[in-house]
C-alpha cells in the first residue's frame, strides 16, 4: 500500500484577526465601555455593529514562538474596580485567542483613557451620533 505524501502545512494569522478576537471578547466584559480612546471611532464601530472592532488594539505576533502580545487602550465604567475588570478582560482574551488560534498570549497591557458612568457614556454617544460626519 502506497503511503500518502507528507504535506508541509503552515497557518499564519494576520494581526487584524487577533485584534478582532480581542475586540469582540472585550465587548462582552462587564466594566469595559469601549476599547480605544477616541470615542467617535468607538461609537461608529458599536453603532454600525461592525465585524471589525479593532480600534484601540495593537498586536505583536511572534510567528516562530507562536506567541502574542497585546496593548489595549480603553474606556472603563466609572465605579468598577479597574484591576478586577482588567483581570477578567485578560483572562477572557487569553482564552479566546488561544482557543481560536493555538497562539499563546504572553502579555496584555491596558491603557485606561477614561472612566465614565453609563449615563455619561450614553450622553456622549447621543451627542456624537447627532454630529455624525457624512
């Protein structure tokens, strides 16, 4: 019986894929209002239900080591404990990235640009949607 030839296989992930995984995961973490410091960009992403929620996320992939480092910029909910929110965010992103890509997350940094209440967030959202550029 003839043996099947050995197939040389490689899978590579564009950084945008990791950004998307992290962004979609972060959107489901209690205490995260937005990833990224620019409220307008975040609102347009959230209001359009864009499938590419990558604003505020920088990714560094080490292809040889199969590792990922992420830097996130975000707006947290005022009144929530930031370290607790960050722990949940880190855990969820690490699990999602590893489960979907088999890459190992070795570092996650979070820069908190602002802390807003839900009322402040809603008010700013309303103001910006009224000023929406063409």
